[in-house]
């Protein structure tokens, strides 16, 4: 049979693997907490709080959740998540703001269209080196 000390040779390996798994879990959590779109939504939320004209507008802005936003586009057979970052796409008062908080003035409001967005390496939605197609409202 196995002697009581024969399992001790695995203690160091199991300890190292446990520490490695713990580090990977912490790294995954940190990566999730610092996604680029969360910063864009926080900037938009802060701007909306500053622009609030009434206490109700301010409360609405303060309670706006930071989350993935998506629009179902069955005619294009896709789900559009562009508004996760492009929050002011339909708000003309954001004309002149830097992207992604800028108003999209190229088409009438609520007209679904396809347009090219400039590519920026390192961004979550536009990460390729070529322009990406994005279904946008606005």
C-alpha cells in the first residue's frame, strides 16, 4: 500500500497549481472590470449628469446602468452592439463631441443603414486593421 509520506511529493505541485489558478481568476476579473466600453459609458453618464436640467433628469442619468446595449436587426440577420460605445448616436446635442460620444448625423434618426467606421487597433469592437461594417441607428 501507499505509505503516508508518498503523497507529500505532490503537495508542492498542487500548491503551485492552486496559486496559479487563483492568479488567473484575479487577472480575468481585472480584465473584465476594465473593458473599454465601460469607460465610454461612464464618460457619457458623467456628461449626462452634468447636462441634467431637472432633478428627475439627474436621477435618471445617475441610475443609468453600465451594461452591454444591443439592438436586434432581423432584416440584417444580426445583433448590433454599436450603441454600447456610441451612446449619443441619436442625440444631436452631442454633435462635435469626440467619438464614440459623438452624434451620427449622416442619416435620419431611426434609419437602419450600414456604414464604415474607422479602424483603431486595440479597441474591442473595431479591432481589425481594415474598416469594419457596423449597423448603426442615426
